C-alpha cells in the first residue's frame, strides 16, 4: 500500500503483462513466511521450477503476490494477494486479501467452510478468526442469473456464454470485478456464475478455487470436464466455469 500511494515504476514481463515494484516487494514478504514451512512454493514472481522436480511434490504453496496488477496500476482498489495450499493437486486452503479495503477471505476445503472479515494492522490471528463471518453462495435458481465479468478481460466468448443463458429464457446481469475477487463474488452469493474465457495461470485461480470449493462450488475445466487441478506440467489454465 505504501507503493500504491506513490509514483511507482512499471515494467513489462516477457509475456507482455505488467510488473511493479509492489509485486516484488509483496513476494519477498510472503516468501519469508512460507519458506519456514519447508513446503515448496510456486509463485508468479519466483523463478520457474522444472516439472521434473515439481511432479514429485505431494503438496505445495501457490502464490500470486499481487493479482490484478492492471487494477493496481489503475488504482481502482480491485487487486488482491492470493495464497493457496495444494495437496495431491487439489487446493485445501485458500486466502485472498484485498489490501485497499483490508478485506480478507479464507477457507478450509476439508472443513467445508469459508469466511470473510475486515482486518487492520493490529489484528491478531485469534481476533481475525473470532470476528470472521461465514460466507455461502446464493441459492438462486430463478430466471435471473448474475454473471461475473472481468473489468479487463470481457471478450466475445464470454458474451456468447451470456447470450446462451438468455436463449434459455433467463435474464442476466453482469457483475464486474477485477482480480481473484471474481471467485469471491460467487462464493459469497453476490453472483451466480463465473465463466472465464481468457488466459489465467494457476496462481490466479488456486486460492479462489479453494474458497469456492469450501462452500460447495465447482471450478470446472472446460477442456477436461472435471475440476481444475494444480501443479500441472503446464501452469497455464484452460478456460473454466465457476458454478454450483
């Protein structure tokens, strides 16, 4: 947030995506904690690790130290920090933090529960857990469907999906958010479905999938027809759909 409030440098990575000093500073802090767990880490800002080594991992952390760098640059507040614990290719814990609003989402998939709370710099772990509110998806089964759309990635495939819902006689409403907050919208019942027809990486989705899975939602890989798995050879995700 100190970097967010000042003029900061913007670089361009090999894949043409933006990088700021905040991405690197956040990554450094997160690594300083997670390395103590002795669980290997996949992070957007770490050097890539060859799959021959990764495929032997039973568990790993997957981290995006600043998800929504475009939103960070626009200063619209819709950027997050994503941390997920993966066991046997499935997310089991997920944390999404929204620095601009100090909102925190977290979930334990095995317990089947996800929570949301607001924190401040003095909030200790016990206080965070005590004041958190459990979140649940919408029970909506009516004719109106709230569809999550990206602020930066709305495209023709997404519009086609929306038209397909409307051809079934449903009315649709677009709910726009940046970064991994799109998962949170569905998990807390502020939207009904999140179709993603644009490129994402594992660190963009792992924490969000944990939060969604914990409340009974599925994150379906549109190519395989099954739930998305993690620590794959190719860390680039297929298109997916978050739904009940």
